[in-house]
C-alpha cells in the first residue's frame, strides 16, 4: 500500500504488540485491532471515523459525529504543534540527567519520520523488513546501499541496525521455513543466522562495508547464551578477513545484543563482558517472561506489561551493563510508555528508542522530571 494514503488501520485480528500495530505507531496513524466486525459488509468508499484514543470506529458517521471528530483532530494538531517546540532541544531532566532518545525504523523510507521528529539517532533498524515482501534474498549490494543511505542521512548520529529477525510472525517464502507448532519459540532470528551462515555473512558484509559511512552499531536479536555471541564473533572475524583480502574497506562498529529472552536477562552479567551494549526488547521479553503469545488477541488481558518480573529484569540488565562499563537501553514498545519514563530514568537506563511519533512526547516527559 502507498503509505502516504493510509490514514488508519482497523483489523479483526491482531494484538497490541504485533508488528502491524508497531508499524501503525511508526506512521503515527490510528490503529484498532481485534475489532469484531464483518469486513465483507463494508463496501469501498464507506466513510469512517477511527478514534485510536477511544478505541472506536464509526462507519457512516452523521454530521455531529463527523464534526466531533474534526474538532478532536484539530486539538491533536495543536498539541503536536506545541510539542514541535521541543525540536532541537536536549533530552535531559531538570537535574541534568541526559537520556539518549532514538527512533525505531523498519525501512529507509521511514527516515523522513525520524528527521521530522528530531530523533537523536536510530536505536533499532528492523533490517528484516528489507527481506519481506519480495521473492528472493536481498543482495549484499542492495543491503549495502540501504544501510549506507541510512548512515549518510543520519550523519554522525548513532544508527543501530539489528541483523535480520525473520521467523515467528515475520515469514518469508524464499527462506522455506518449515511450519512449526510454536513459531515464537522456534527457528527465528540469530538461530537462522547461526545455522545458515551464508545468509548471515551476506548481511554482515553489507553492514561492515556500510560502517565506513557513519556511526554504525550492529545489534544481534534473540540471544540466549554466551556461546551464541562467541559463534557470531567467529563469523564476524571471517567476514572481516574476507573483506580485507578483497581490499574492501570496512569500519569498526560497536556490537551489541538485544535482551529479549529471560535467559539473556538472567545471565546479563556474563553477556555484558562480551558486548558493547544491551538494548532491551520488551515486546519479546514480555511474551517469553509472562508466557503470553504477543500475537494472540485473546491474551491481551493477561499481558501486564508493567508486571514486576519485567521491571525487575530491566533493572537487573541495566545494573549488569553498568557493572561492566556498558550502556543499556530499551527498544521495545515499553520504552515509549510515559507512565514508566520516570522509573526508567531512575533505573539508570542510558537510552530509549521509540517510534518516531513518540520522540517529542518522551522528550517532554523527561524534561519535566526532576
Ligand atoms: C522486541 O522484541 O521488543 C523488539 C524490539 O523486537 P521486535 O518487536 O521486532 O520483535
Ligand atoms: Mg523482538
């Protein structure tokens, strides 16, 4: 779909942490999911009001409903205008504590949202979107061009690119992944990369080559053990040797991991000694810690994102990072939860990476903290 023409999503199935919802948040458009309706009965050209705040959709609104919606849109535009005054301001508390406020993106095309909302860097580039919606693997050259463009656009600001997280809810035909009973617990992300290193090597070559053009950090998803990190480094070393032998220049990007499995959180003291940084993926960390499938709309009532187990794990991971002089951030959706911002700052998190539409709201919240 042409993203510029999509004003809202209303879906029958889905859950708040599904990638559909995350994409809608990135585009700053209202999205209602799990709406009981019969799409067959809605004909093309039907007018509808979608209120993402109230979680309400009205088909064929009457004049009162339409004018109420127009008034709400104007109010929101005024609020957004006020927030725009925070562009080019620092993300710092009143007492001077600085937090790096970065944006999450899925495509080169999302860079416009990043610049428009004055993100201080990119904290999560979901590179798997380069693999989705096509018939075969993106070549090294295609990937290199995309990464280079993001890095050059961001200048000296940090750009954290996550290696591809295919699998689970992000299926691609040409990967020929076998059907699985429990795909979220299945063959995905780094597990594919470590067992099919030829796919991984192509992406790493593109990343290391692109790292000459800006401030790149590479991040590995779905880590559960120190051994996985060591296996990654072996492949990285081989890739660097290969590039050197071919006289192809490459940089020296930071390398970090996502903390999105309870295993990684619990052994974060050991992992901190292996990597340059941690970025906590609260979407998956929540699903795995609470045993709540993030795709299952029937479980929304059981998905307490503020569960003390999650908050304790975030604190533990941050403390363990700092113990070894590393930095820790959050790139899952919880990073943009304004009711937790104060707690995150108190825990000592160094970075929050949120959807571009949330950047100025989080900055506002942080600037109002003592
Ligand atoms: C996460 O799990 O929190 C995360 C940021 O990764 P994704 O949502 O793409 O799985
Ligand atoms: Mg994840």
